[in-house]
């Protein structure tokens, strides 16, 4: 049995006060700023009323904020220990959706808990990162270079993707694939292996097209040529572009967006809320909001670099990648740069599960930072590798 350098150093034992002191309060302030902006936009979406969206969102944020702080104070080794359990728990929820899920807008994605409509596919975005972080924590670069070592994490990615596709939810399934691919890249999987997978995926497109639902095919065709059906399948994206352009440089002013307040802009409180913000605050307001997200992403990578354990580094980088994908897909979607796939804008769009998932992700990032000096041996906290 060999003793590594890291296992010879005692892990620090932090008191509760030290943990609270170590929280990255700069990151917390940015999260609060986003929540305030989101509340303001939901107030505007309801034509200057806190009901029905802003008040409910504020209550959810209050609960999610407390959850984030609790998660941040829990030792990162606890999160390491329950990573697989959490992953299989969410897989079980995805199977439950298939058996007992609520059907809405032609999809079966939710479990009705009476107080909230739980969407397990959103929770899988965090659970997948945790499980992959634990798996790759135990491998060195030589192990990662062996294709057989990649089979298990590949199944961990593809199993929930298949369940989410069954709902159907193409956007979330592709996001899970992107998160999985991103973590594989972070841990050092060679680029030629990605090239092989991408080549295989491109070759499979004609076959996959046959399995898409009609509305999914329409979204892709509308993305390629939105002017073919401006009053039907292309209505959302056409109105979104009009609203974005009408905002100009500084926007029309708070509560003054004509496209959104005259109800030309659909789903303005959820997927297209960035469009409403751009119409009311223009390019300047949009860039300021994106700057806040950029600052959060920089915080995420900085936290990963400060962590002294591999699990924490992979976890923080994977969760940061998840945040980036949320923001990139939503903003690119409303600008017509990618097909409409129904991805919310973090802490701005109205929605319960997405908010809880994002805040839980921030809580885990903060936990990595609070416990950044803790060492975790390759084979787990209880081993001496």
C-alpha cells in the first residue's frame, strides 16, 4: 500500500463560523442581483403586477437560497459520498415520469407534488455532473486513456438521455449530452475520440430524423428558414427578432415594451424573457445582464482552480459548464441562432425546478470553495491510496 503526499496532510476541520466566513459572498451577491433582475422582469411581464409570477418566484427563490446556503456548509466529502446515490435517485424519478408523469403541451416531463411540478430532467443536469466527477476522481490520465474505462461514464450519460428523449424533450437531452461531453473533455479525454463520436453522430442524423416528432422537425425546419411559416411554426422566433430589434441601443424603458405588453411575444415570462428585457433595456441592458453571467462563470472556474481535490475541481467546472449552456442556449435560441428548444434563462425565467436545480448547483460550487483545502484520496475519503 502506498501513501500519497496528499494523504499525509491532515484535512482541516472547519467550524460553522469558519465555513460561513469562507463562503464566496461575491458570488452570492451576483446571484442576488440576478434574482432581483428576474423579479423585475416577471413584474413587467405581468404588466406591472407581482401576480401571478413575480411573487411566486420570490417565494421560491427564498426557499432555494436557504437550500443553497445549507448545501454550501455541508462538507464536500459528503457530496462525494452520495454522488452515485443522487444520480440513481434522479434516474428513478425519470422512470417515474414515464409511469406516472403529468402530461402537458404534448410532453410527459413532470411529477405533480401539489406544491410544485417537479421536472427530474432538470435535476439530472446536476446529478450527472456529480456522478461523473466522482467516477473520474478515481482515475489518473493513464486510466482515462483506456477506452474500456470510458464505457461506464458513457452509459451514465446515455441512460438519462434516452429517458429524456422518451418524454420527449430534445433540448434537455442534447444539453445532457453536451454536459457529459464537456466533463469528458475537462478530465482529459483525447480529441480524436470526440471526433469519432461526432462523426458517428453526423452519420446517424438521417436515421435519427425519422424518429423525431413532427413538432421537432418543424422547429429545425423553421430554424433553417423561419420565413416559410411566419404565422405558424415560425411565429415565436419571428416575434422574438422583431422585439429584439425594436429595443435598439438603450431600449423602450421599463414596462414600455410594445411587443411583449401587447402579447405579440409568446412565453415572455419563461423561455423568451431575455427578448422582453432586450426590448425594454436595449443592447446595453442585455450586455449588462450577460456580464453578470460572465462574472458568475469566471467565479466558477476560479473556484475549480482553488480546489485541492480532483472531485471538487471536476464538480465546479462541470457545474460552471452547465450554467454556461443554460445561458448560451437560451440567448442563442431567442436570437434565432439555434432551433427553439425550451431552455430557461437561469434565475430570470419563471419556473420552479430549474431555479432549485440552478441554486443547488451554486450551493455545490460554494461547498467546493468553502472546503477547498480538503484532500480526497483517489479511492475515496476513507482510503489511503
